[in-house]
C-alpha cells in the first residue's frame, strides 16, 4: 500500500467495524481523502471516523402500526 494510506481491512480493525461498512462509507464519500485504485480503496492513515447516522434508538420500530 502507498505510504501514509491504509487498506479497508486495516481501517476496519482500527475503527472496530466490519470491512463492508468501511466500503460503504468510502463509496458514499463520507471518508475524506479516500481514493480508489482499481478494486482497492486507499484511505489516509489519519482519517477521522465519520459519525454514524443510522437510527439505533428504536424510534421507528413498528412505525406502520401507529
């Protein structure tokens, strides 16, 4: 890998998330400085983990029944 950049697998271990989650964040453009080289993503080693925007409070559970 390029000096100063990490792979998806390395970032996933660092942030304690799955590699697939990191791939999704890269493809959505939420990781600043991430670039794609063929099939691989190169993520800056000092990249900040983006905020998780998913709703986990259960607020929308059974929303159709209300």
